[in-house]
C-alpha cells in the first residue's frame, strides 16, 4: 500500500501526462483495431458487477466466513480509495480520440464518471481478484503442474486486462499501474 500511496503522490504532484500520452500512442499503434472487440470483452469482465460476483463466488467456495468478510471489506475499502482518487487527484481521462471500446453494451457502473481517471478501477478489481485467487491456489492441494498452468493463465489474463485499459483508450498507463498496486496491496493485506 505504501507503493500505491507514494505513486499517487507522485502522479498528483508531477502530472506525467506527456509520459502517459506517449505510451498510449505506442500501445495503440502496436495493437491492431481488429483486437478491440476481444479487448473490449475484458472491459466487461473487469467491471464492478462481474468482478464482485466472481469474488463472492470464490469466497463462498472457500467456505471461510471470517477471512471472506475481511477480504470483502478490503475489496470495498479499495473501491472507496478508487473513487476518492478519481475525485481528488487531478488526472483527466484520456481524450475521446483515443477511445476504442468496441461493444454496444456497458454495465451501469460504467456511468460513474468524475472526469478524472486515477486509479483504474478495472485494474484494481481485476488484480485484487487475481491475487486472492492465486493466494487460494497456492494454499490448495491441487497438483503442482495444474497450479503452474492456472498461474500462467491468471498472469496472462491479468496482463491482457491491464493492457486493454490503455489500448482501448479508457485509462492512462499511470492509472493502470496505480490500480494494480492498489489491488495487490489490499489483497495481500486481507489474506495475511
């Protein structure tokens, strides 16, 4: 969490918009337009509605009431931090010219718009969920080869989610990095 706090201070203080702009241009040039529909599916998967249902299902499957409450509390606390960041840290959304979301459907949570984009909620929620799932995976009695396969699948999915935020022009790179830091930090704190 301290990395997230320091990084947030740095973004708020130094406003790295030239860096973000340059990285967005590079990522959008590198990822072809035909990939936008696939990457847009990750927008839906990282929405508040989908991640919350998935997280509740994972926690119910674990059948650990106390740790489940602690994890959900940390998750909701992170949502509060995300919203506060989007209100307090002056970091405008990428211009509409960068927007490449390619599906006709959005969840209601997508209508929440403060005009600022720091940190990325999709990155936060996705990384939080993946970190919780990996924590349970490593503690499980699943054979090692299956653990390795599931770990690789989780890492690839997480990477695609994070890249999709920038590629689709929905977030800046610094938003995504901050969201991922917040997700890992709170998930680790809640699974100690």
